C-alpha cells in the first residue's frame, strides 16, 4: 500500500477513536500543546505557528519566552533573503533546519512538546496533500511551446545537462556509499538515486529566478526555460523509475509498475485531457478565462484521484499531481485563474509544513567530522560543475557568447525544491540515512543560494539581448514630431496604468490632450516583447498629433500566477481588460494609442516607467491617481475625497491600495528617476453633478521656477482644446513673508524634521532636488520666468493660429501677496461659483527643485488653521502648493508637473 494511503488510514483510526473530552479546556488546566490522538487539531495549529512556543502550562503563559514557529519564521527569513534576491525556498528550508534537531531541537522538551513523534502523522498527511497540489501547479506551469521555439539549443543544453550529471552523480555515489551508507542498502539503487539527485534541475525555482531577474524576455531566459522543461520531465521519469525499483519486490514487479505508469500517463494525456478541455468549453470556463465551481471541483477530484492511483501502484503520490497539471489548458488565462485560486493556501501553509518536516529530519549535529564536511563540499563541487560545464559547452556550441553561456550553466545548476523532494523520497525509502540526507540538504541550499549571484555575475543587465526585437512604439501615419523636452508643444506621452481605478483619471487627462483637430481613430497594443497594429491612421488636420504610449504595470510576486503572467505577457497585452478599455477610449476619441505590458516587482515600477519613457521617446510621463474606493463614515460630510484621505485624520475608511503611503512613494520615485517631464494628475473624485456646459476649467498659480514654466506652457497646450477655459495668476511675493522663506536652502526643502504636524512617518523615497542654487542660476531662472510670462500674457503677432486661439481662452492676471498659499486657496475656492466644481483642475508646478520661494512656514500655518495633520510625504509628493490645496480641502483636482532635470 502506498505511503499516502497508510497516512490516511492511520489518521482515520485516530479520528474514529475520539471520545468526549472535558469542556473546560485551558480554563481547567488543559495543556494545548500536549498531543491528543483523539483531537490533534490544537497541536497542529501550534505547529503551524498560530500559538506561542514553549507553553508548558497555562500558568506559565506569561512567563515563558514566546517564539513563533513555521509560518512566522518562514516569513521573517523570506524578508531577509528576499533582499538578497533569493527565492523563497531558501528561507523555507533554513526555517525547517532551524526548527529541527540542529538548532531549536536542542532546547529541552521542545521536540517532545511541539513536534512529538505521535503527532507527526497528521502533520505529514497535511504536508503531503499540499505537496500534491503544489506539484499539480508545477505541472501546470510547464509550457511545451517553449521547447518548440528554441528546439535545437534547448535540446542540446537539456541533453548535456542530463547525461553528464547522471554519470558524474553515479560516480560520486560510489565514494559516498563506501564511506557513509549501510551495506544493506542496495548498491545499484543508491547509485541511481545519487545520479538523479545530481542530474535534476529545480524547474519551479528556475522559473521564479528567471522572472525575478527579468530574464524571461531574453534569449538566455527563453532557452534556459525550455531546457529546464525537458530536464525536469526526464528527471521526474527517472525518479519514478527509482521509486518503482525500490518499492518493488522483484524486477518483474518493477516492470509492471512502470508499464502501469506509462499506460496511466497516456490515458491522462489524451482521452482525459480531451474530455477535460471539452467540459471546460461546455461550461464556459475557457471563454471566461476562469473555472466555474463545478470545474474547480472536478479539477481537485482529478488531482487527488491521480495522486491516489500513482500511490497505490507503487509510485509516490506527487507524481499523480504533477501529471494532472500537464493536461490543464492555458487558453484565455484559464490556467492563471486556476493557479490564483490555489496558490496562497499551498505556498503559505502547506509547503512550509513540508519543509519543516524536512528540517526535523535534518541534523547538522551528525556532520561533526572533517570527512563529512569534506564530502559535503565534494557533493557541491561535483553537482555544480557537472551541470555548469556541459551546459556552458552546449550553449557555446549553439551560438551563445561566453557570458550568455555562463548564465545558462549557472541557471541549470539550480536545485531547490525539487531536490528536497527527491531527498525526502530517498530518506523515506531508506536509501539515505539521516547524516547523508543532511549532507545533500546542505548541498541543495548552497547551490540554490549561488544561482542568483552567479547568473548576475556572468550576465548583468547591460549585456542582455531580447528574445525578440524591441517593439516599435512609433505611430504609423500620424504627424508626430520629436520635440525636445523644453519645446512648448508635447506630442508624445507615456501614461502609467497599474490598476483599473486609474482609468477615470487617465481618460480625463487623455481627453484634455486632444486638440481641436480630428484624426482617424487608431489603437495599437504591445507587450514589452511584441506589438500589434489595429488600424493605420491618416494624416490629421491639426499641425500636430498627440500619441499616448500607455504602460500597463502588473506586480510580480512570489506567486505562481505572477510567474505565469510574466511568461504570457505577450498575450496578456492583447487581452488585458484595462488596456482594452483604454484602447477603446482612444479609438472613440481619435487618439493615437499604443500599449505595453510589463510584469515587474513593486519596487521596480519606477524603473519600468523610466525605461518605457526612454524607449518610446516620450516627452512627458503622466501618472494618474484616482481617489479609488473610499468610504465616508459620516454621511453629512460633503468634503472632497482624494487619495490622501487615508493619511488625514478624517472619518474615512480607505480600502483602495493606492492610498497615499505606498502609492506616494512610487510617485516620488518616478519624479526622482524619470529623465522626462512628469505630470501627476490627482483625481479628487468630485461628485457634484455636471453643469452640462461641457467647459473644463483650469487654474494655474504661476510663482516661478522650471516646474511652473512647464506648467504654464502645458496649460497653453491644453487650452488648444476648445472646451477648455483657463485662468493664470502670477503670484508676486511682497516683503512680509518672503524674507523668512527665501533663505531656505535645498536641505530645508526636503527636511523631514519640518515643524509640519506629522502623524505618519514613511520610509521616504528619494526626493527630487536641483544642485545648490547660486546668484547666477537664480537670476537666469527669474529671467526665464519673465520671458515665459511675457510670451503668453502679451499679444505677439508671431503666435500661430492654434496658439492664438488657445491664448484667447486664457485670462492672465498678476497678484501681489505676502501669503501666496492662502491667496491660491482663496482664488481656487472662487472658481466653482461660476462653473461646476467638478470642472476645476488646478495646474501647478511641483517646485521641489529650484523653486523661487520655499513655503514651508506658510504651509505649516495653513495646515494648522485647517485642523489637518498630514504626513511629510504629502508636500514631498505634490509640492507646497498642492499640499496646501489638499490640506484645505479645496474642491478641485490637481495636475502637478515637474520639468526635466536639465531645465534651468
């Protein structure tokens, strides 16, 4: 009978034997960590990490040291090793070793109380079930299309990475058998096992490393992934052969087991696969891209039935789960949706349990001799070079250079999770003892840890080549000129879209960008590896044509679904609902739209935006920021909602993840790293009914500096839209407040110790500042301010017809005041009296670098008078003017601009 079947029977007997227990529980002095065969749940929860450790009695609850186990330790180590760009499996394995006899097992009574031998069957059963589901997800991730795209190179690398390691692994097994293995263990079986252990590549960990290092879009990543698929499948077949031979009583029995396995795999891959696909289509699951409840039930039954069959015929149950994953269709994101429904429970709960059990079986204390550590080092060297050298040579022979070949060899030497599964099977089959098992576990951890640094050493980003040519982001047919960043007319924009809540703001600002002329509707879509044209535009009647290159950002996490999305980014770019909606909006509004999709980690969002802007030669990056989903507890509160509500002391419950703490850090990083002009559009979510006039009101307070000059020229460009009416007020400071503020240097502009009332300190992103100002740069900037103002505020016959028409819709005025922020707030509040508050957008320069004046002192007074306590991130994100408008609850949206770093 198979191992899984025995565990189920053992666990069932314990449940049947249950009897009624005293109901007082811990109140009656019951110890929750004492194993009770009739009620093992409490100890299971303690082992999982929901209760403190070392609770020997209820009375000692507050005196004993409280330590978190399994889950908490895994999460803590994942944070540490994640900073080193290591896969999660490293932290899980080390956490298991730490909880085992090597470290915490040396604490008196720790193992007896927390991990008693009698309580391990339930834990083992849980982890085995989780492992079956995980191997199902691993099989689901395998894409045979990757092999077809790079058949020659992938086949050569895969064969070389199997034949040589298998031979050297068997040779290594000869020495290890003589020194450490009991002679009762079959010599041939042990050699076969060590050959498989050295020859196998951890495909799941390989996928995550390739995704984390952004190598999936490179030729190296594509070929390595394809080679890893072939290597992984053959490795599992060899491991199944090993298990069948070990479990069989005779060679004839092993032959029957293998024949039954082959027959079952053929049965699963063809008739069952066809039937499953037909049912998925019949239920509409493939069409929707998500399984129905019935299909989800069928899938789970299929997984466990497959595992049950492979278990009872003498092969480990995990093989059944793996093969079941191979039959799942990948069309229309169906596989991704299926993974999303299962992955969190498996990766957060079940897998850490499995690794803890592996750690309990690992005893580094037995590795107490120089010979043992010498052989451990030998295993590491042989296992690494047995993979690296032949894969390196095969890559060189198929046309890769030495850097690319070194990366391929390093990646193929990855071990990780699959290696540990192999080792556990060897331990359960008594092929390995505890000491040799510990030696191989150490080697697996070391090689997995070295994979990332060796890959980066051989193949840094500057040497990488894409698997496909870079997408052409140019727009065919339209008259799109390449202005420099300081020209008054911006025609090429990069628009950031990372979630559906940003679409209203994105549509609003995109509509304003459209001038009065007409164009043929056009939409283009691309991933970061390909692009599809939908319709060729015609030349427009306007003197310039606006093009918007949208960037759809999807967060890359440790989840398998994120890895799958990264692998199929090309198809996602065509089917993503956010891109589809925005593309349709562009088509209906005569905008030239191209769209790219990038799957990167949250920390790399700003770098992805900067890279996209550079590749598309965009003159301005637009970041929309909608207020998202904010619920006001006080129904009588009619104040405007905005993305910063989550960090104000207000009666709001912000549920949207774009609330300020995280998203403002992203925005400030975009401001500080972008080489293009940046515009942040803050949609305040005004809910006042529209007046029906169709007029969009804009207001610009012009104080001076490069950001304000950019705001002025951009407002003039927006005014070319006939529906726009704008007001520009030049603020001139009088002596009262300016003397106290003009002496503030660059440090004062970004100092988080400002006396502004702060209720939430964040890990501040790098702020954007110019070099220290001197008299020459200040005078030059003031001269540029005067020229810009005179150019637009005065009537020049040199203006073209479109600019003249735009200026006719703008009123210019000058205001002298000692309190500019209060004057701006007061002026803004008067605008809604003439037009709907919904139609007001305040355009302002961010002025976080080389502002004419610093307004920190006045901003402090404005915040105090408004009774608002805000985070230091608000003025750092929006600038002083924007922060004052938000703090005073002004009913207007904000368009905050920052000029490029080379602006004067």
